């Protein structure tokens, strides 16, 4: 049962009891009070008190809402003794809340379907026999069988068998991908026609699909916090409604019934429904485009964003760097330098680390112990009995003379002695330049590159991406990235920061909106971000902005439409032609109109050439 359905059920039951008592049992009374009216009034008081408590809590937090009109509508109908009008208002409020719950559940069904499809069982191979076990019980190194048409339960690599895998829900690729022994599999992929044997490489909680599910659960828990977009209009709408009601009562010789009739149609249920349904619809649309948004306010900030900041490596550039040159110190073997550096970096998710590991022969990579990572600086570990440091020169060998590597580089020290460095070639993503151009067409005033890499390397990428050199900030530590974001002037905010690595997590948190390129799985960046792009495609930043703008446009039009209709009804009710009972029915009609308009946020934004969204 949806969270507000029980209230609606109670109100409907009271209505049935009231009809039986009033029309079939001769309208029995308690003293001079009809029993039906007493029951309805008791529940009405309960609902009004609950709303008043919530309203007082909001006022204490500095938020003034439209709940006061709802409370006045309930109390005024009870005060004039029109308990059937009070019952209809209760139907309206509880029904409106139930409709909101239903619309919300429909709007985010893409999110919930992801959770419900999460793999729970796996076929574990033990001594040549297949045993079904819980996915959470699998350990790294276990072997499992993935049968045809089954979902891959955890991340792993194929040991035996060749098959095609549908990865569309994870990567957006519409064509199944062929996988052979040695290839990696992401949990959530759907196997084709051939059973394969897979070695588990990640625990269930760390696997790709479960990471997405965790993010979805985080986003699903947020909607209740952004319901009150209508509160922006609360004070003027409340004042206008009360003025119309007071004028109506004064013109009618201070007939409180006329005031009550205006307050019934002035109840703010449509306004309270408009924003949350539209925002959850927008979050649902984001999900369809492989973007997980953790809260409603993120959509609003995206719609108004004026500055976009990007990390360089792995964000503006591709997920693969190429080793360009290995420069060892005298007496150090080139292959040994690469093998030791790759061994220390093998557990890191940063793009430079993974590129180094991928370019090194697997047989050369050795076990690492005592591994320690210093954010934004480098890593330290013990390999083959030697202490290895890999990272920035200032971290690896702080007393060494400055080296102009002329490219992205990592420096290596062995047992405290500088041993050489490895350079990498950076390759811009094919979609980067067009994404930047589209962001400008959507209203971006400033686009910045924030990177810890050398300035000459950063400028090469900025020229290809068509980012102004004046907006390129190189050689930055995480702290300096945060300062660059915080120094953006007020007239160029909100600021959206996009990054992919552990070192980007602080700057993602500092930005008004942090977007993580989370296609590689759970990282500190994904956990710190407000939104996570689950596919390896930078243009999704542009899609996120387009959906945010469309969602907020729908939400604002919906709220203003509801206000216009309600005020027109108030003016008509002020003449006395709309009895309270009929006014409550009209309010229910406005609720339905509001929900239907809000669900338009699920549709695609117009002008796909500008937004980059495909229908």
C-alpha cells in the first residue's frame, strides 16, 4: 500500500458510514450532532493537526508554505456545519496525496525495475558440480557458470567459453558484445546462447550492477525533500486567496459560509502535487539516459547552470592513455621500472594507473602489500621486498630537480631513491568538442578545465576541445581545484563540476552540482557526486542539462497553470455560485490536470540538435 492510501481508505469508509447513517438510518444524532458529522469532523481534526505540526516545523526551518490554506479549508467547512463538504475536502487532500504517490511510483518505475532485477542467485562451480548460492556469498576467485539468457551476477572474467553479452542497460550499447576467455564481464550483462565459466573478480557489493542499484536507492530516497517548489509562491498566493475570501465574506454581509466556499477552492493541493511529480518524472527520464540523479534539487541547479568545470584525464579525454616513453635513471632497467610501477598501481581506478597496468605484461605484474594512497599525490607499496612510490615528482622525490617531461607523467622511486618516470599520451574523447559546443548553445557562460596535469599538456587538449586557454587551470592539487570552483563569481553560478577519479571527489562536493563519470564502477567520485553518468559518454552531461531545463520548464508551467485555475475558481466562488461541496469536486479535477501536466516531464526535450538527445 502506498504511504498515503490508508488515509484515503479511512475517509472513503467514513463516507460510506455517513451515507448509511444519514440516508438509511434516519440521520441519528449524539445530542444535536449527527453521528456522521462527528466521525468526519474527528478525522478532519486529526488531518488538520498533522498538517499544522508539519507547517510549524517548516516555519521553524525558515520555510513558509501553502499548508495554511489547506488547514483553513478544513476548519472553515467544519465551522459552518457542512460536514459533507468537509468530507469532500478530506477526499480531495487524501486522494491528492494518493494520486501523487501513484504518479510518483509510475514516474520512477525505470528506477525501481532496476532494483527488482538485481541478481540474487549464482551458479557456483565446486569440484566440478554446480551449486546455487546467494550472490552475496561469492568470494573473489570463485568460479561460477552463467547459463544462456542469464544475468551475470557479479563482475568477473571469462575462464571458459565464448558468448555474446547484452550490456545495453549498463553501457548504452545497443549491439551485444562478443566475449572470449580472458575478457571481463560486468554484472547486469545478459548472456547470449552459450554457457560460460567465469572467475569472480569483485564481491557482489562492489560489482557494476550493484553499484548502480545502490545509486538508484539513494536517488529513490530523496523525492520527499524537494516537494515544496510551490512554497516560492506561498506568500503571494496565500495573501491573494485570503483577500478574495475576506472580500467575498464582506460583500455578502460577513457570511462566513462564503469565506469557506472560497477557501475550499483555494486549497493548495494542486500546487503541492505539481513539482514533485514533475521532478520525479525528470529523474526517471535521466535514468532512461543512463544518468542517475540522487536528488530533485540537482535538476533545478542543472537547469540554471552557467559554469561548467571539467577534469581532464578520463573526463575530457578517453578512458585509455598510451604509454609514450619510459625514462629510467642510470642503472635501472626499463622493463623493471614499468613492472614495479604497474604492480603498485594495479588496484587503483585512476585512468593513468589502469592505462599503465593495461600496457604492462600480466606476467610482469607482481603482488603488492602495504599499499597506501595519498589523494592527489600518488601511491606507496611493497613489491618484491622493495618499497615503491609512484606519483607526482614532489611526492616521489621531493628533493629531486624539476623535470620537464613534456607530457602527462608518473614518477617512480625504489627504496627511497628516484628511479625514473613514465610518460603517457592523452587522447581527447571524440564527443568532447561537440559536447562543449552544445553546452554553450544551452546557455553556458563559462567552461573551465581543472587538472593536475602540466599546462602544456592541458592546453593541447583545451585547443582540441575549443576551451579558452584563459579557462585552463593546470598543475592543481585537489585543494586548488576546490578554490577554483569557489572563486567562480556569483553571477556565473551554479557551477557544475564533472570528474571521474578519486582526486575529483572533493571538487565534486564543492561544486553546486557534481557529476561523476561512473562507468567504471564504485569510486569516491560517484559517492561524492550529485549525479552519476553510468556510461562512458561525456555527452551525457549535455543530456543532463537538457533534461533538467525541460523538467523545470514543465514544473514551473504546471505550478503557474494550477495557480491560475485556482484563482479563477476563487473569484467565481466569491460570487456564491459554487457551493463548498462542488468546489471540492472541482479541486479534484484540478489535481488530475496538474498530475497529467507534470508527467510531461518524462517526454524528451525538443530541439534534439541542440540538446544531443535522441528520440
